[in-house]
C-alpha cells in the first residue's frame, strides 16, 4: 500500500532547523513533543518544496486577499 | 424537525407561536445533545425572551422578519454579546465576554431568527474532526462512534441531529464542507469576501470564510440572503452588488455547463465517495470532465499558508502558556510558528497564478462537481486512513479535496448525496467567484431530482 506523499519522515536537517529556529523564536519544545513537531514541520517542508518547484508566472506580486481585487 | 421555511411561514402567519417553537427546540436539545455534544453554550432564557418578542410583533401586526421564529446556533468562534468567544480553545476562556454579536448573528436576528446557543469545534478551527480535548468530541448523529467532521462539527451535527434547522460555521480549508459531508447536510462556503467576518475569531485571515448549514438548499439560501451585504467592520467584506439566492432556486440548470473534476480529485476515494460524485454527475447529465490545473500544488500551498499563519497568530501564547493548548494541535502550531516567511510568500505568489488559472476554467464551464471528502465519516480517534491503495494520516488529509478549492476563494455548496450506504457523503458544487446562485441552482436541482437529500434524524 502506497504512503501519502505528505506522510513525511524526519530528516536530520529538519530536526536541526526545528531546534535552532525554536531557540531563536524563544519557543520551548518539550522533549515529549520534539518528534511530533519535527514530523509536522517535515510535512510542511515537503509541501513547501512542491510549491517551490513551480516558478511563478505572475511575477513577484502575492495573491490578492481583498475581495475587490478578486472581482 | 420542520424546515426554517416552514417555521417562518407558520410564525409569520400566526398559526405557530415562536415561543412554542423555542420550547420544542430546547426540549429536543435537552434530549439529544448529551449524546452528540454539539452545544457548548445554551442561551435558553434569552431565546425564550426573543421568541416572546417575535410573537408580540406578530400579534401587533408588525413584520417579524423573513426568518421569524427560526431557531439557530453558531460555531463558538462567533461573538455573542455577553458570552466569551473561545474558538474551541481553552486559551481563550479567560477573555472578556463579547460586547456585541458578530455581524452575521445580528443580521439573522434582525430577520427574526432566534439564537439558542454556541457550537463545538476543533480548537482554533485547526482540524477536520472536532475532537476537542478540553470541550469533548462532537459525535456524528448517525453513529456516535464516528466523527462529525470539523472544524465546524457542532454546526453540522446540530442540523443533522434535528436540533436546529440553521447554523453558522466557518471554512478556512474545508471546515464547512467536511462536516457537511460527514453529517449529511447542506453547507455553503461563499466567495472569499462575500460575507462579513466581523465579530469572529480569525484563524487564517487570507482564507477564512463564514457560511451557513441547513437541511435543504432553500433554507441555506434564506440564511445566505439574510446575512449578505457590505460591512465596514470587515475590511475584506466586499460592497459588490449581490444576488439573492432564494429566487435562483427555481431557475433549474438550463443553460448551465456542468463538468466533473478529474485528475487530482479522482484518487484516493472510497467506493461511497466515488459513488456520490457519479450519482451527482448522472443526475445532472454532466458528462464532461475537467482538470483543475495544479490542484495538488494548490492543496500544498494552502497547507503551508495555513500552518505558517496559524503558528504566527498564536506565537505569543505558544511561548507563554504552551501547556494550555489543545494537545491535538499544539505540535502543528509549534511547527507552523517555525515556517520561514519565504515559504508563505511563495505560497501567496503561487496563489495569484492559481486563482487566474481556475478562473480560466470557468470560461468554458459554469459549475464543477468534486468530492467533498475522500470517504464517509470514520471512527473518532482514527490516526490513519487506508483505502484506494493509499495509507495516509487521517487528520491532515480529510480536506485533501476541499483545500484546492477554498485556496482560490471561489464559492462552493456542500451537497449531501443520496448514496446507498449506511452513512452520508457529499460533493462540492463549485462556481466562479461571486456566482453563489449557480452553486445553489445546481444544489436545488440535485434535490429536485432525488440525488441530494439531507440526512436529518427524526
């Protein structure tokens, strides 16, 4: 049975980033939650990579978030 | 349970007293809700007073409003005057009570509807199952061992259990459409910016949309019509002209070009979810198949944007009082707080391209049909879903088919399909921005042709 592509394993680089970024942001990650946070961050990273793989054709402007600009 | 239309008709005509409607409603909630856990706040005394006022208006010959006497309830991220807005989260429980009702609550009340309580949800609206450690899980009215879906699980379950005919919820990534599918009721996620969000606790500002649940397309339309309109208190709320939905319901689908989403939306699906799409397509004679470009990437971008925004929103509380957070979402929020700005910016860049690409699809199609959920409701506590040759974590993947749609901000009706199994499952009816009438015309036609039907406990 295939695994969903976002059922991510935790890369050592991900773990290192999570630890460093949490320290910089003054976030305490208890030992019991470290694996869970790492797993979730790995999933986000995997999906971010998928987004990053497409060069945006719309230039540098981010998406419109005001209703008027979606009209 | 009588529909909102029937209740309002009777109260307005003076053949039914609003006080009796409310007494019956409260008695039904007393009897049923202990087994469902949809309500977190009851407003019995206020509801009785409001009902008496409606009856007095009718007796005096004044217009009591189009929704006169219709009981309704709202997800507990809506402000209710005098009640603390908690958004399902204990970290908000010590906030001051709201000074006034949210805009949509005020508008429903102004139409004569009567607020009876607030409804359970996933903490922070971050979840698809309404498994809430601090306030209890909301159980599926069709099988209490199963999830009601989320995050507006209380809103969908309250309608499906026949406790109230109308509720309000919110939908960031699927939080109206997922519980509507699992509970077998109608829901509407209007165009981003169509309904005011003033007086609600945000989750992901760039994606959050409010909308109604009901047991029929007609009740859904009445709730939308009563709540629509510009609002200076929500900077995103549009002042663009809007079309009432109720008159559109009788227009049928003549002239509408309807297609079924293929590609990303075809897998993974259980047999029941696949049957729901096929049933809807057959009833609408929708033979054309359309691929939404880059739907998988859109889902990924919605996931990244949600994680990063939610983590940032709660950063100070994550620092100061992490132990007060919902255990089921604390790790996700902590992970989201670590998301670099570049990923969020990239997701927004992609969103711009994707919105234009999806709008281009609507050059040749008026409505799209897609599954709401990959499966019917599953057992509370489920960690992994396995079907259609796939095994995946349950909670992040329930919204796999809703996220690419809401990411573009387009309107979607959630429609419960009459499938043969023991549990409901729904489809999404998707239209171009600002085309809510198209969604409701299709939903109403599915009802007329017997392909759609709410699953409401008698």
